[in-house]
């Protein structure tokens, strides 16, 4: 047992040792320890190096506000986590951890050269860096400084853990299980309220865990705590430890992150590591307590310098003395109690350095009784010690003058600059803050949510005040929920109330250029940086924050915000409330990506939509591609073919005989009702009145701005029924748009809209032999060219299934699309494959579909259009019903911008060398020899190798392109400039003779 | 995540079930062809973007699928009222007085 662990003391289990390793050295701790408390029990304070200057650092807190003691933890492959707070990570058997941000050994860090060069890194360093010559960026900043600054290394392996996600509804959620939170939960639960009580720590009790001498209702604090937790459990309160309220969102939704396995020696298979709770609470009590502020003086970041409250926690919760010779420096009464408790445990308190001239007489007397030297009206002007504080320099202050220094030897320096309410969650709600001039701090003001704040979180101090206020908040919440409640009175003995003063930098006799007094320990921001930022013109606290990075580290400024504000306000010459506080944002403490992602990872990241024919494609070796949420067969390689070879074969087979394609993903909407044709006339550009039942038409849908939104073939099945198809990705948008107009602009139209995308399986047959394949399977319709010409639709039976049979073509070949109820899709496909065998029927995927349509110049909305393309631009002027009085987007076709010359228009593009396939997205210029930057006149939208034509083809949007047919344009690419000629987009069978079979 | 009251379902439900649909009470002109370029531009693109109460449309897309109107304060993100499409624009002063 080391000299720093007090046998039998604390809430750790002295009978159970736990082995762990830190920086490759084996240590033992006790069950119940954190990494920090276990290392401190071995006298180890040095736990890391600072972000920017690589200064040696040790823990300054005993909780989640810790800025310094950040470590990497590991429990095997994929289970490495950087930037974990050593003050929070519970010890587990075999835990492996390492210090961070060091180059070399922790005790001798080559990166500490940054510290010697600190005049080079003033406030705004990163902004100023951008102004320096480029050579600085390339030679010094990127390779040297950036590598030397930073936090832990990111894990490189896939995280094998699972993360869970749950919803919870609660009448009352209490955040924080210290004295206030416990009483709030207790009073509300006694009144019959359904309560959830959460705390980020491994056990509940908050400050009571660090102050066992207090007596509540005649019982020692820890006995009272046990009894209270037992009563809460018996009342059915949901008690959740290791659970951090990370964010407070609208209408009392609170995000909770619950840690489930990081403290366990062994993890059960499939046990989730963390669980994210989304809690909707009718009422909320915030009982988050207060955070102790450091004092700002030269050398306040040396290992061994720590908050007095943290030392008290290490003593009482963990049975650990943080040193043997302590100096206290404080502006608040609370540090005296830490000093007295440590003295009782055997730490020698060399002196209490009190910044106030006249601390309370009771505390003076108690110090005197214990023989502790009290230096009232003093300041600290420096510390010494290479890797651990060895001495502290103190000076008297009189009338603002700093007197003669005195050096005091010590191995720890415990500071307290007073306490600031934890306002983070309250700030998430956009509640207003009120400046309290007496305590020099912000307090919660106007509420925006159904929320109560209790205890130290609203500036109260002392156990009786906190317990009573919590009880009142619980009773208030219960009454707000309609329950009768009355807070029972409490009696507290040995309470430790107190007050204090706030400071900016402590007075010093050092030249200001030689003072390094840290405010934000994690981001290495000093008081001087804040003042420099103000001198350089930053006036808003938000600008000071960004310029200095104060409060921007992962601790969200828990320790630094108020000190930074006090100093900035002084530098600006305004009162702190006029300068204001920066915004706290969720999450309260760093939260894993896993917890946010929950179940949404890997195969369950997103829904994968599959067609009824998908199993056949998979069994037959299809390569798939994602198209919106669908997975679609991309191509069907045979015998080791690559994509290019497979697509060329599929294209040739379709044009020569017959190809079969799964088109089930096409969006389908039924437009039905007496006013269906009027509705279609108003929605689509085309005229529909004269389209006879049994016929279909290519429809174009515009936005009201005149740009193409969607397209598709639309069949009229009867006077009052249209079968609309949309693009695969556009179906929900189109239905939303149709519903919008129907519900809100034309509610008088008697029309019903129904999504039928997933009700129909759709198989496309294309090629000169398509009819021969289909003929034998069709009942109830004559397939001849006379009876069923191009652009027809009929209801019939195919392969015995009820079907909607379209004759249409997206390939330029004789084509049919057969829709059958989805459950018959696979059987239809197989019947067609069988019937097509004599014609060597060839299944093809989306890539071949793309090539075949491009050979015909058919556009794909979203590929050849981009939301700024009007029908004329895309060569679809013929699809506009010019005689119709109105349709969505019609007025916009006459907008000045849409009739102006020089619009980008869709054209064909043939490269000079047919072996060159242009890159989609490649930029086009008219003169390749013009000086940089060149004038770009358009870009390639589609580009393929066409096996049919034996060369590459492309489509492009080019300014004024329709008037430029035959002209050459240029495409400068990294491997050289390509020349291409503007052509028509109809590369193959421009007369459409192949459709007339 | 907001809770939103659907005036058709008469239920208050999580925001996940709803989709925002732009500013409310901008009716499509009866006869767009009679509108000047400036009038048509204003109809297409010009929106009020207020700091404070905003009349806007939502759709209960994963529920009854109806479009409805709402008044939401863009500062506090709080809904003052939701009401059915076609109902008149509510009086703001009486709404704020009721809050
Ligand atoms: Zn609804």
C-alpha cells in the first residue's frame, strides 16, 4: 500500500485490487477507483501533455470537467478510445491506457520545444498563420507544428461494439443525483410522480460522496444516502448511473448517453457498450450542481496544482491523499474544508493563502486550532518544479501593491476560485442568464421549457440549502403535474455553507510578458491571450472565443468560461453581463459517434429496397448498384467478364434479338377520379384530354419555376384512370408535389392519388424479337403492330397473371413493359426467360439500360438535367401543350431568364478519337489556348462506350448548344485536351424505324 | 425534436412524422398568364423570412398525409397554433395575447 492511500478510507473496495497499465507500466488500484485516483494513489500526477505547448499536466479535477488528464484506453482490437478523461474512466481488470500528445516519453517530450517557442503562438495564431507566406504553411506548419499539436490519435480499426437506442417517456426527469436532485426525485416520487433520476457518475450522491461528515436528519451523510436510494427504488423511481444528459432539446426532450460496459472487466457477447436515450419528460428538474473555478496565476497548470474540491473528493471517495505537503490558495470558504479534511487525514497543510483580506472569523479560528498558517490578503505569483509542483511563491497584497515574495515548498497546491453554476443544459434551452454581481456569476433566468432548477445549479451553497431547494423543486414539479405535494422539512448538522470572491488574474509582481497564467488548460489559452485578442480588435465575446480558442476544447469551457469572461470584460472595459457568455452547445461531455449512430450502421445503416426479381438477379451473378434506396442489378457478368465486356454483350444482344430488364423500381402513381384528366392537364406539360384510353404518352413535369422535375410514360387506362410512371428516385417527390397541388390549390378537383410503386413488378422486354417472346404468354390482347401500336397500354393476362401491358421503348427497339402484381414478379420473369430461350434472351442491368437510352438521346432527369434545365434546353419543347391555358411551370417558361439567349442546352458530343470516353462532369471550353482561367461553356452529362456504334458517345449541356451543331469544342483534362464535335443527341436510328416493327 | 399538433388527426406527435413545406398563405394565382414578370417573380421566390411568428405549411407525411398551416415563432422555435389548410390566416395579436 502506497503512502498516498489511506487504509479503509473512501468508497473503494480495499479488499479487491485491480491491475492496469499506464504507458506500459503495471499498476494496481482498487475496485471503485478511476484511473486518476489509482495513479494518484501511487503518487503519479503527471498524466499528459498539453495541446499546444506540450506542457506537463496532471488532473485538475476529479470529474467530467477534466481538461488535462486525457488518456487513450484500450481493451483489444477495435476497442481503442482516445481523449478519455482519466478522472471519469473507472478502473477495470487489465485496462490498458496511455498518455497522449507526447513525442517521446511523457517525462521527456520533444514536443515541449513548442513551449520554449511560445511567443510564436499568440492568440489568433491559427488565423495569422493563413497570412504568412505559403512556404511557412508547407515547410513548418503542416509537417511540424500541426503534428506536435492536438489530442489523442484517432482509432483506425472498425469498432466491434454495438450501441443501443431507446425512447423513454417520463413525468419527471431529474438530472443530477446530488443532494438537490435526490430530494427533488424523492419528494416527487412520494407524491406519486413517475420519476427518472440520472447521474453521470458511477454512483449517486454527488457532493455528499465527498463530504461524509455532514449529518442529515440525524444520520451521517452516507447512511442517509443509502436510505434515500433505497426509498427511491422502492417508490419505483428509475435510477440511472453512468448516464449523462448530453443535450436539452425542444419541448423537454433530453438526450441521455448511458455507459454500459466500459467499467466491466469482461463484456458479455452482444452487450451494447452505450445506450442513447431520447427522453420526453413532462417536467424536468436540473440539479447539476456547480463547477469549481481555478485561480489564474503564473504556473497554475503544473502537475500537483489541482482544485481544492477535487482533492477533497480524492480523499473521501477514493481514500487517496493527493500529496503530503499541501498549500491552499483560495478566494472561497469551501477550500478551508478541504484543507481541514486533508489535515485530519495526515497531509501537512503548510499554508492557506487567502486572497481576501478578511476571511470569516470562524474559519480563521479553525485554521488556528489546527496550527495551519493563514496568509490572508495574499497572492500566488508563481510555482516551480519540472514535472510536479515543488514550491509556490506567495506575496502579500496591500492597496493593490504586491509585496515581497516568499517561497513555500509543497508537493501539491490546491486552489479554489469559487464556484460557477453548471448552466450548460439550461443554456441549450435558450433560457436567459442573469448576472449576479454579488457572486460574480451568471444564474439561470427566464425559463423556456417546463423546467425547474435547484441547488448549487442556481447559485445556492451548503447542504441544507441544496437539500431544501431540491425538495421544493420536486414538490413544485409534482404539483405542476397535478399531484398534491408538500416538501417535508429537513435538519442538517455539520453543514458547510460558504461564500467567496471572484478574481481575474491574481495580482503579480512579474513582468506581464513573463506571466503564463492558464485559463483554458485544454486549449492552452492564457490570460494574456485574452487581453491580446481584445487589443487586436476583438470586442464580442464570441470573437474572443474563436480568436483565442478559449472554451472551444472538448470540455466546452466548463472551467474556463467565467474566468475568460471576467478578463475579457476587464480588457474591453465593460461589465461582464454587457460582454455576455458564449453559447454552450450539446453534447455536455464528449459523446461517441457510436452512441449517436445507434443501430444505424453497416447493413442497418439504411433501408435497402429490393424488387421481387432481386433474388433471381443475385442467384445469377448480378453486380448491384444503389439507386436511391433501391439496390438494382447493374450488369450480369458471364465467365469472368468485366463491366465493359458484359455491358457491350448485353447491348448487342438486345439490339440483335431481345433483352430483359427489371424495371420494377420505376415510381408508379395512380391518378383516378372524374377530374383525373383535368388534374393531369394542370400538372404535366403535355395535353391529356385527347389521349384515348389504351394509349400512353411521355409526360414532363416541371416545377413552378419552369425547370424539369421529373418525367415518365403515362398510360390512360380509362376516362378516369391514369397509370403514371416516375423516375426511380423521384416517386416520393412527385407524389408529394401532386398531393400539395391537389390538397391546397385545387381541393375542388375530384381526384385520388395512390402510390403503387411497390404493388407492381415491372419487366421490360426490348429488341426485335420482343413480340415473339411475349406472344405465347399473353391472353386477352392482340399484340400485332396494328392492334397495339407503339405507345399503347392494355389490361390483359401475361403468363397467367393479371397485367398492365405497355408497348413503349426506352431503347429505341420494339419494347414492352409488363406490370404484374408484385407477388407474381419473379414468376413472370422466369416465364419470360423460359419463353425467350429460343431467342437467346439476355438479362441486362442498369448500365446497359443507360447506354441504350443514350444511343437514342433519351435523357435521364437528374443526370442530363440538374434543376436548372427547362424543357426547351433539353430538346423537349415538343412535349409542351402550348394551347393549354395553364399548367405547373407554364408561366415561368416566359420568364426573362428562360427566354434569354445563351442558355445551356443539351447536345450530343462525339470525340475526335472514338476510343476516348469523356468523363461525366468534364468542363467544356471553346478555345483551348485561351489564358487561365478559361471560360467554361458547359459540361458533359452522360458518356458511354457504345458497342452498337463502335465508338464513344456523350451528351453535354453547352451554352447556346442547339445552334452549334457541327462545331468543335475542347475538354482540357489532366492527360491532355480532347476535341469533340457537337452533334444531335440521336446517335442511333434517328428516324425511329426500329420502333415500327 | 419538436412536437407538432396535426389539426386533422387532432394528435400531438413527434416532428419525425412531419415535413416542412414552406411559407403559408401564398396562393397560386388564378391566371398566371396575366401576371407581370415582377409579380410572378415575387410569387415564386420572395418570402417574408420574419424573426418571430411565421405562417408556414407542414405536411403530416408519415401520418394522415395532409398539408396544414402553422404559426411558429422562428426565435423560440415554438408553435403558436396549427390549423387546417383553407382556414383563414389567424390574427397574430390575439394569438400572442393568448400565449
Ligand atoms: Zn395527421
